[in-house]
């Protein structure tokens, strides 16, 4: 019964409301993590325009992040470009920018969402727990709750696809068994 609920419960599931972006990310990762690409799939995130997403009311800037082929990193704040470098290493993503070298671990990656977590303890005193980026074309003009809903809808669509494949498999298996007997 648990398998059935896990496999088919996603279609009926409704995304709850969250008080914060980290709370929403924490909830969703239990469901969508298996759909994530890896940092080795650099074509998913290299040379794309990633818009930074935060739930901070004081954060009104437009911050784009671009990971260029060859390790160049661009941070574009309201059109002003600053550069650094990046590399996939040490089991994560190292970003060198503004005199800092920071190690981020991959939380989730697909064509529309790039979610990282800085290595070590983060939180109220250590900074934001997640570094959330979304493809600019999908994220522009949207607030974080809408983006979490889009990620959740992607998960539900993927689950629905696998449900149909499963039903088709069972149907074919049933026809084969019936024809043999």
C-alpha cells in the first residue's frame, strides 16, 4: 500500500503554504530530489542565465548568475557585471567571487532550477541555508511561492508520466499472461 501511495499519490497532492523559502525547499526535496541532474551534467547549467531567488523582503534587486564554459563566473546585479570563477570540485561547486572562496553542495538541478546549499552550518547566524537560482525565463516576475509551485507541478507531471508507464506495463503484462494461459 505504501508503494501505491508513493507512486500514485503525487497526482492528488496539494502543495501546502510555507512561511519561508527554506521551509518550502526542505519539503519539496523529499519529493523531487530523484529528478535532479548532477553537477557533472554541466550542459544543464553552463552558459544559462540564472536568476537568484530569495524570500527576504529587503531583496529587490535582480541578480543574475552565469556559469560560463571554462570556469568564468558572472554575477550581474541590476545590469552591472562582476566576475569571478567557478569549478565543480570537492563533491560540490566552488565559487570564487569578491575575495571569497565558497563551497556549495548540490541540492537540486534541472533545466529550470539550480538549488545549492553552502557547506557547513547555515541558518540565522551563518546566512541563508539555500542558494536558490531559477532560469531567468521561467522566474522573471515571479515570487518564490510561485516558483515552488512550478517545481511542484513539474514533479507532479513527472509522477503522472511514470504512472501511465506503469499502468501500460501492467496492461501489457496482463495481456501476455492471458494469452499464455
